């Protein structure tokens, strides 16, 4: 039986199959690539098999299960992260079973590994007061403060994902009426989101100070670091955390639980819902494939549920309370009746 050329198969999978045949986005391919970097490191550190010696037959179902347990127990990854890594491995072994059908049985064993049920955490979002306090923190007398306010306000106003804000260019913006922004989300799906005039004012001020209106800057990163490179996910998280710490000093009650960049997206969706915006429009703004995904905000909004119940409430119970309810000794009341 022929042995799979693991290095060549992996290279073809990442550079040809995923982008060419599957049309996967760069971000998805990067995620898959990270999975195999972790797997190869695991084989070296935990199993003593160096990358140059690693062959396909080393990757058995037992080994893959050990790798997944290592992610959870040693690297302290969540069940959701474990499932993301397993999805990448499943995709690779599906590819291998077509390229090397003689290894179909081994591939099927690995493909039989089930995803793990992940615990659903609570959805953390900020109130309007929390958003206002957060956005009042950047120092607008500095170029960094101008950038941070423009970026955080844009993240909230458009409800975009972190990667979507990182990938923006000046050419993504239409700063003439009607103001819009083009966001490219999961699966390279693009959507147009309207911008409000106040948000555009912040953007114009920031872009003007950084010469981003010049023609040559059209494809520059819209938000960049001191080296003029586009920000990373960790960089955006660091910026948000910095201002969260500052805002908590002023009023910690507005920032309960773990607040992440995605919390700004959740906050926008909740505020649109509370303002009475149709779920279909919220779906389009957020870039969800189905309105079913957007319904999580309706289920999470306890305030709106309470208001709906109160508006529909009809009092069917007699409001006259029996006098004996206030009497601790019912027997005594009955005797004196």
C-alpha cells in the first residue's frame, strides 16, 4: 500500500485545494494552518516525532484524540476552540480520502470523531450609557486617541467583527451622502452598511490627520499601528481593554462580566432591537446568513420581554386581599369572626 506524502498533501491542501476548489477565505485558511502548526508541535513535544520524520501513518484516530485532549487540558482551550481545530482536521482527512482512496479506512476512523458539546456562555453587551462612557475615554488631542475613537465608534455603529475592522481600507468607505461602508465578512461575503453623520465626522477628522484621503492611500489599512501596519486582533483587543479599564474607574457598574470586542457587536444589535428595528434589517447589518441566528438577541433581551408582557397584561385577579392574610394567627381570626 502506498503511503501518503504528508508534507506534500498538507501543502496542496492549504495552498491549492482550500483557496482553489473550496474558495475558502484567507482567514479560514490561516485558522486551518494554525491547527496543523499546533498538531506538528504536539507530535514533536508530546510524542517525540520531529516534523521531518512525521508521516501520515503517525496520525491515527488515537493520536488525533490525544491532540484534542491536549488542547483542552494543557493549553486550556475551550470546547468551541477544540471543535474549530477538529473541523480543520476533518476537512483535511476528507481531502486525503479522495486523493488517496487506499487510506479510506484510516480517514473514516478520524472522521468519526465527534464534535464536543460546547457550553454556551451568556451574551455580554453594554447599555447605551456604557457605550457613551467607553467612547468618552480616548484623548482626542493625540493621534492615537483619534484613531482609537474612530475605530471603536465604527465597530459599535456598524456592528462589525474584529477581522472586518482590521481588513478595512479607505476605499471601503463612501463618505459622500448616502454614507456607507463595505464590510467583508465570513466566507468573503460583502455587505453594505449605512453610516451616521456623526460617525462620518470622526472618520473624516481621523483620515484627514493621517493623509488617508490621498489617492495613493486607497488600499492602505484604515487603522494601523506605529509601524503603519494594519492592527492585529490582539492589538484591537488591547485598545478596547485599555479604555475599559479607564471607564471602569469612573463607573464599574456599567461594565459587568467579560467585555470583548464582540460585545460591541452584541451591543449594537441589542440597541437596534430595543429601538424597534426589524430583525431582518439587523440580520443584514450584522451579516448573518439566516435571521434565525439574529433571533438570539430577541431571546436575550429581558427588558423587551418584560415590556411586551406588561403591555399585554390583563389583571384577572381580584385585587381585594382577604383581611386574614395580614393576621398571623388564622385560628384566632376565625374564632373572632
